[in-house]
């Protein structure tokens, strides 16, 4: 069975979550040793190894199915195979699954390099206004005809950002991720991206910028190159220690 703690700890982004999930499932795969004491030991081990591999494929197939990911693996035929035929399927299937996991990991790295750290101190007026926009976005998500995984992906990112608003220092990674997702999707997501752009405006007008690595979003949904650090000039320079606030 899959550990509930693992599921609860998965990132909200489906591709990022798959990287963590597949890696964790793969750590449980049994590796064939070079030597056995006797044939019975080898037979027992091979049976346990096959059962373990089938559990891995079952978990991965369920994850891929839930989020609509395609990896060109015929899981029905894989599950119905036995003996050496199963292991031939095993070798091909694991390569394709790990190829997809690597693609997801590379995409995650690209997102981080695109710039995803921006911290603001928001005044009470900005927080109130932003919460209203969040409520409108949540209503749009609920009223729009979306697939389950798209609805969940949007909701998770929105919920993550909503939790940031009332903090003393608000990070904007989840807002940026939500904005990029909305801009890359169909026209039906335009009302969402429109509301997010209003949030950007509210943040810039009602927030004091402590760190800038995420510039103003462009209309094509991509973010410009990070611009670097902006100090908080409201305090003496020697009192600012961003290293304690920003983990790198």
C-alpha cells in the first residue's frame, strides 16, 4: 500500500509530484542478487521480486491515469504477462517511465531557473483586495467545466497562494505558477489569468518589495529573466538579513 504521508507531502504540481512519487516507488524495487544458496531460494526471491515490480507498476499506472499523463506503456498487457514475458515488458516499461520522470524533473528545473522567488510585505488593504480576487478565481474554477486534474492543479496552487497572503512576508511562487498554468491553457482560463493580473497590480501597489527574482508577468504567459535583489530601504541597511529568511 502507498503511504498516506507520502501522498500528503507530494507537490501540488502534477509533474513535480510524479518525480517524487515515482522515485519513492522505485526505491522499493528489489534488485536481483548475483548468488543464491539454492534453487528454492532463487525461486522464492524471483516470486517476491515480480510481486514487488507489479506493485510499482500498479502505483505508477494509477498516478499517470489520474493526471492523464501518457508514457506509451501498455499496462493492460504488462499486467497480463507472466514469467520471462513479464520481465521483457518490465525492462521497456521502466525505461519509458523513468524517461518521463526525467522530463518532469527537467521541466521543474526550468521553472526554478525562470525565477520563482519574490517576497512582499503587504499592507492590510492589499491583503483584503487580494482575498477578494482569490474568491473570484475560486468561483471561476468551480463554475468552469474542467477535467479533474486541471481543477485540482489550479485549486492547489490557488490555495497555496491564499495561505501566503496573511503571512508577514508573502512569497509569490504559487501565484506565478498559477498564472503560467492559466496562460498556457485554453481560452476558458482567460478569466482566471485576468484576475491574477489584478492581483499582481494589487501586490505592486500595496506591497513593499523585499526580494525580486520574478518580474511583471508578460501577456504571453512567460516570465522575464530574474532581475536580482531589491533591498528593503525602510530599515537601516545593516538590520536587513535576508539570508535568514530565504533558504538557498
